[in-house]
C-alpha cells in the first residue's frame, strides 16, 4: 500500500478546512477521530457505503484535516490537531463543542 499525498502544514488553507468540516458525515468522522485518534474509518459504523466513506476521508485528507497512513492491509486515519491548532487556534475545539 503506498503513502497518500497530504498537504504540508503551510499548504493547509482555511477555505478547504471549512469546506471539509461543513459536511455532516465528515464532521462525524472528525468527531470520532477526536475521541480515538488513529482509527480505521471502516470500523466507525457511520452507515454510509465504503465508496462514500472513501470520498469523505479523501476530502478531509486533501484539506489537511486528517492524516491517512497505511498499516498492514488497513488505512488508519488520525486528526491533524497539532497542525490545525497551530494554524487556526480554537477552530477544532469550537467545531467539536458545537451542538450536533
């Protein structure tokens, strides 16, 4: 399994992050990752098809919100909290604290 491309910290743009966080499924993914960093998204039980889940994780990865790393036959996603907190202090905390 090859390594997927991720934006460097200085390439992460607020418009892409906000777009990625605006979708309810992607927001649920981010909330799950905030609780248990380093998760195989297929194990989250979000009730969407595998192809839909792949699309949402790719959108989050390309925006710089998550990092996806191959581990064995799985891909493990983790929240890029350190990068996002450095660039946009308080953004993730505010998003995660917002009512569902």
